[in-house]
């Protein structure tokens, strides 16, 4: 190596000489002097030597400049490298440090000269630093450690230290160490560790596989679900764990994921023992070590499917029970019918399909709408709603009185209301019949008691008057009057026979036409021409004793119609009620007597006929008035409200005009 260097020096001298001679040859040639070397030769030599020195000087300057530039570059690299460079004595005193090292410790570089490095090591880290430094001085090989360093402001950072022992010119040793702040790296590593722990211990199955179906990663839940070990599972392909049906759709699902970046679907996977289980998979494309892969997060649906099966079976049993139960049952949400059982639909003469999707109010009479809406709002707000009564209507607009009970339920996964309607129409009719019976009894007892007491008083008066007089003619007159009054008492008692069936026969639907015919047979019509124009099949809801009301009207015509020749029963209808009309062509009733004729005791005979007729009609909500024209005949109109009349053949409903 030394010979090579010497040879390089000689080459440099030759080059210098050649360069100098080339320059001197360009100078003018002076005249030679006599003897020895000529002056020109001496001058030539001197000039060549001078030029050699000048060239060497220029080369030295250039080399020095390059060295200075190189030193500056080295110094910059040394000072501004991200790591801290320290030179330590065998006592761990700092003899040199770069700017980055000073910045790491938060101290001006000049103040670190001869500072002990150990003072920047927290006491709880001595157990790492002390063995590291002793090992560094004792071995001629690179040493490293990781510990926490304390800055001058007291803050700490994680550091990686690498060191090497270096021999000095005087035979001693120094330690050169590199200190790197790895706080961010350790924080990132800790985050990665935490995320890895989360993924490994997640309650859902997490897998990563490539587009060839090779499994690249799987967490513990995946191994547990599939009954495989980590080592065994990671050797499998996607097709190995998919059931036969799911396997057919692998490529289709991958294509969908490639097009949209992700997808959600259900699959059937196989366990190691061959059993299968359902999964809900959310798949997405992610980068995986520089290449695209599929991240799949899957949830085991076994329990959910089991619960759904139980719920489905329960709902089917519930539907079967509801279908067969005789009560009217429906389910609605915010007034829209979702389900109705055959009993409810059949009672209203609809099919379940016709009712589902319709509003509850479509099957309720308008008068019941307010209470239905209020009760629905109360139930939706969470209030307890006691049973209440409404009137529903059939397809033919026939009213049915129902008692409503309801409770909130979940129907097809959403809140709804289960409503049970109990048809209480007949019960209401029975209650009305009981009320009617009570009214009838009150009527009978009131009339009988009042009339008989009055008549007995008259009889007693005549008896007393007969006893007090000696005039036999007067006695006979008083006895005759008493007898007449007794006959009235007998008539009154006989009248009560009309009511002997009160309370034993309840009100019911009666065909009007045959009832009117029956009433006409009970009366001797004489010369009166009778016409019954009531439509066949027309029914009213009334007590069977209504026939006595009709016969009373017929008797009234015969007794008070004067020269009446004809009597006619007919009917007409308005929007709200039906009129049954009984009219004759007799003398009519004076205007001033029209209202009095219905009062008890008014009239030419017993005075109870028309009064009783009105009372009989009122028992079931019917009313009567006289609206004929005096001199042209009497006209009695019996008003039957909606709901109290019907046409069973139902060509025309109760709200249609009757002809």
C-alpha cells in the first residue's frame, strides 16, 4: 500500500514537470552565456521549479476546499441526523454530542460538555442503563437497549440506544452511542397490539382471505366456531369451509364485492366435525401487505335462527288459535288493520283479505268514530284503556254492538294493538227487554192502581149516597151508577190481561206486514175497507204486543172515524227513520185534540187506548203522532229510528228508500 502511494507521488511530479516545461517553452529564448550551463538553462530550471510549486499550491488549495466542504457536510449530517450521537468517557461523561442529541435532552449543547449521561436516566431505569453501559465498555461489539430518558423539563420519552466501544489514540476507550426517540413507534406498536388483541378476542368471526380463497388471517372466534386449531384452519381454503349450497355462490359474491367494494350476505359454513351453522357476513376489500384482500366479519346466526323458528312456530300457533276462536279478533297499527280472524270477518260479511289494509273506522258507524280515535290515542300513549262499547257495521250496513278490549303487542317485529271484540248485540237486546219488562210492569201497576182506586172511591160514594137516601128511585140510580163503575173496574182489570205476557216475551225482530194483518183480524171492521200496503219482508225491532197498538189504531178508526169507509197501512222512509202510516178517510181529529188524545183518561171510552199505544211503542224507542187533516181523515205516523228496522232479503238495506 505504501509503494502504491509513492508511485502515485512520482506520477504527480512527472505531471508537474511536464506542465512546467510546457509553460516555459512558450517564453522567449534568451542568449546563452559562455561556459557551463547557460544562463538560459538556469533560468529555465528555475522557472520550471517555480511553476511546479504554483501548480502544487493550486492543487493544495483545491484539496483543502474539498476537505472543508466534506467536513461541513459531515458536520451537518452529524448534527442534524434524527438520532442523537453521544461520545462518553468510561465514566459516562459526555465529551461530544450532536445538535439532535442536545435537542432530545432539551439542553444547549455547550452545557452538556462533561455532563453525566446517567442524570438523564430516571432512577427506575437504572436497572437497564447500568448493565448496558458496563457491557458496552467490557465488550468490543455493538450493544443496544430500550429505556426511558428524562428530558431537562422532566418529560419522558422512550429511547432505543445502540453503542460501540472505540479505542482512542492514547490507548484508552470511549463509548459512542446513538439515541433514538421511539415513543411514536412504541405508541403505534401498542395500538397495533391492542387492535390485534381486539381482533383476536372479538365476539364475531374475523377473517382475511385473498381472491383465490386462501385464508390469510383468522381470529380466535373463527377457530372456535369452526372447531379447528389455528394451524389447521389457516391451511384451509374458502371452499373448504363453505356448505355445498354456499359454495356455489362464492364466485358470484366475490364479483359483487369487486364491483361495489363490499357486500352483506348469509352463508352456511362447515365445522371440523361436518356439522353446519349459519353466518351473516359483512365483506369489504382492504389492502393486505401491498395487495388487495377481503376482510370478512361474520356473526353466528344459530341462536337468532333458533329464536326466529320459535317465534314463527309461536306465531303460527297464535294464528291458528286466533283463526278458530269465536270472538272477533283483529290486529291494527295506527288504525290500519294488519290481521283479522275469520270470525270477525265473517260476522261483518267480509273476507279477511277485504279487511286487511283497510282502516278500522271503515267498519265502525260514524257515531262511534270519536271514541275509537280517543281510545287508540290513549293506548298508543301507553295508558291503560278499560273495555268500552262501540257499534260496528256489516257489509250490508247492519249495526252490531260490540265490547272492545285491547292490548299492545309486537306484530311482525313492530308495535301494534291486539283488539278483541265481543258481540254484545243480543245481550244489549236482553238488557233492553228487561228494561222494557220493568217499564211494562210500571205501566200496568200504575194504571191499574190509579184507575181501580178512583173507581172504588166512586163505588163507595154511590153506596153511601144510597144508604143515606130514603128515595128508592135515587137508591136505584145510585146502585145503577155503582154497577156501571164496577163494570169499568172489571174492564180495567180485563185490560190488564193484555199485559199477562209482559216480561216473559222479549222484544225481537217482527215482520210488520203479518203483524198488521193479525191486528186487523182482532177487530170487527164492519163496512171499513182495510188495506195493508206494508212491504213484505220489512221487519222492525219491537215487543210482540205492538200488535195491540196496531189494533188500537184500527179500533180508533171504527169508533171515531164517523163515516170512514177505508183504512190503510203503508210506510215511507226518510234519511234517518222509517214511518209506518195508519190513515183513514173519516172525519179526522180536531187540531186542538191532536196531542190530548194520547193522554191517559182522555176520550169517550176507557181513555187508555191511544195512551197505551204510545206507551207500548215507546218501550222499544218508537214514537207516534197524529198529523191528519181535520175533516179529511185521521193519519197516525209511527216513527221507527235507524237500526230498528231492516230488510232480511237485503235487496234494499235499512238506509235505502222503501217502496
